[in-house]
C-alpha cells in the first residue's frame, strides 16, 4: 500500500470506516450502513473498470450483475447482511 497500512481488526476498521459513520458518543448513523449486496455490486463494478470481465460486459452489464448477485445461491443468502453489525456497532 502507498502511504499507510490498515490494521485488519475492529480498531483498524473503526479508524478508517467508522469515523464518517459516528453519530454521537458510541453510536453510528444507521443511514450510512450498507448491505453486503451494495459492497459486492461496487466491487464488481470497480473491477469492470480496471479489467473487462464477462459478467459485466459494458453498460448493459448492470442488469446481468444484479441478476447474478440476486440469484447466485451464495450471494442470495448474504445480500441483506449489514456491513456493520448493529450488535457490535450501536446505531440509531
């Protein structure tokens, strides 16, 4: 990495991702929490910009990507899981 390295622990994640989500002392803004589906969609979208992949063939690839993420058995089970678990990261 250039410039810094992120610690892959709760403290490291909070130092980078938690800061903009802070809503008050010890709580996070739930409106800024995201679902697993959102992060996977963005990851595939970003990868398609860097390298053409068959799943996302150009501008019409969004429909194919959405179908893949909502019908694939592995992704289908995890699409509605929040990125930040409210039991670990109190939200309001």
